[in-house]
């Protein structure tokens, strides 16, 4: 069950990464990929490594958006 949950989280993140059925959202992609990776998705871990996503970069993006008044 955990493997399916991790795969589902990865696929959900991929929708935001590709703008599939939703608008492209870099911040949401990064947050969801980190969640999928933590759940054990090898695809998410590969995506994270390829794109240099870190918890620190996600937090920094969120803080920049907050300081800009919520605009992306």
C-alpha cells in the first residue's frame, strides 16, 4: 500500500510539473515531490535529484512569495 501511495503522490506532483489538468506550479511541484520522495517514490527521488530540489529551496521560495504579498 505504501508503494502505491508514494506512486500516487509522485503522479500528482507530476501534474503540476507538466501543467497536466492544472497550471504549472513550480513551488507546489517541489513540495509534492519532496512528499512523494519521503514516501519512497524512486521516480520522485530521481526528479528531486535532477532538479536540485531541497527543503531549504522550497522554504526560501515560500518566504519570497510571502514577502511579495502572495504573488508568484
